[in-house]
C-alpha cells in the first residue's frame, strides 16, 4: 500500500482512550506522528502483527506499529476525492 505523501491521520476518541489506558503517561497526541513514521518506514500491513490477538475487527483494517513493535495502531482507510484519510480505530499493546 502506498498512501499519498500527504495524508491526514485522525485518532478516534476510542484510540486516544485506549492508548492512555494501555500506556500510562503516553500522550495520545503522538498517535498521528507515530502512524506517519510507521508509513514512512514501511511498518504497515494488512495482516495482524506478531504478538497481537484481535477479534471482531473489520477484515479491511490495516495495522501500523512503532519501531519497537510494542504499540500497534489499527487503521481504517477511507477514500476521499482529495486523497486518503487514515483513521486510527484503536491502539493495542503487543504481548512480547
């Protein structure tokens, strides 16, 4: 998957809440930066990353993860006439 160079990342309220819950002290405002970095560095997949157990998510979801692989972002990609909008559905913690 190759998103355009410029794309908007929107973290849902659920994603922000789960990020703070699963990573105490984490600033949810970092979600956008970490998702952009994951795309830039090729850490994005349509397959669930190792160490993550997910049930009940849309099979069209994508995943992006931090360099250390601990924080995983579940993404929904929506087509718009001016490019792509990436919505972060939730933030998961890998079991390593």
